[in-house]
């Protein structure tokens, strides 16, 4: 499954990082603690968070995540958008709660296997 498939299926908003829309999604990671993501997220996962600042993209690029999904209607800060476009890491958004978003992502990935 690719990031673009998630966007279409879950009705996600694309904020930035369109160059990475064809990245392959291998799993998901949910955390708002940056050090946790840095230590445990894996390449190709989609990171679900409510954090909206540029440090999210620094870690997302370092860990080579497929995309970042902002939950609860959160909007990214301008610096986050700049880094997203520079790194080609899509920043997506949804009004869903974290739990619902993670559950839907899990169902999609599980069905694709």
C-alpha cells in the first residue's frame, strides 16, 4: 500500500510533501513523544501524532517514515511544511481521534497483507 492509497481510502488532507506520495507504507507508529519515535519507529511506517512543529519532520526524515498524519484537526506550523517539502515526507491531516486513525490504518494494512 502506498501513501496515496491511504489518503484516498481514509479521506486524509494533504498539507505538504507531495513528492513522497508514492512511498510504500509498511506499518504504523503512534506517539507524541519525539524521543520514543526516534528510538522505535521504523522506516516505511506512518507516524500518527498531534505534534505540529518542525522537529517532527526532522525525526520523520531521520527515521525515513512514509508519512506523518496529524490527528484531531491539527494544522502544521509553517516551518513543518517547509521541511516536509524539502524532505519529501508527506504531512497529512484528519479530524479523527488518534485511536480511530490508528485502528483504520491497522485494518487497511492488515487487509492488504
